[in-house]
């Protein structure tokens, strides 16, 4: 029997999570403070994302940047992201996200201030779990109001001067 969640797009799963977790986080923020609550949230989300990256590596049987790039279509599913691919070679995967329906969804739910903690902070941990020899540099996100998200993945040896 297949997992019913596997039939949902990533965007649909994040919306279901946000509708449940968002109000809970608001309650925890009221009770324990914003900084303390979001520090715990980011730590837990990062742990989950690291495991997701490791699971992805196992399922693909390949930890190259090309293999990682092959999952971009899953991220795009349902129009979730519009991605402009800039570079893909053995040492680099560079792209910009020019539209993010995740950010739009968090805004529509009144959770814009939590969206980065619930979604964007996953990206660094996913790549760490996928292959610790790969790094991500991202200086801006649509979630934070920038014109695009600038994803720059590198093989560690290629990112060293």
C-alpha cells in the first residue's frame, strides 16, 4: 500500500503542515517568546531536512550535483517554483527561483513571518544530508522580499579557492 502523502505535491504537503503548525507556533511564541521558539523550530526542521537529504541520496543511488538537480522537477510540481537554471556541471548547480508559491502560500495564510523557518531553512540541511561534500550558498529569498532566491550549490573542492 502506498503512502497517501506521496501523492501530494511538496507544496500541498507544506500547506497542510502550515495550517496545523502555524497556529501552534503562534501559541508557543506567545508562551515562550519568538527567538526561543523559532530556534527550536529551525533545529527540528533542519534535522528532518537532513534526513530527507540522506533518504534522497539512498533512493537515487548517486550523490552528484547532477543527481540532485534531477529532483528539481519535484520541487516545481504543481507550479510550486519557477526556476531559471543558470549552470549545471559536475562542480556547480546554479539557479534562481523567480516565483515561489510556497512564499505566496505562507503569505495567504498569514504566516509570512514563519515561512522562512518552516521552508527556506530546510535547503541547507537537505544538501548536507544528501552529500556533505556539497555546499549551498544563498544570499536572498523571495520569502524575505528579494526579487529571487539565488541557489548556488558547489562540490566542496570546487568551492575552495
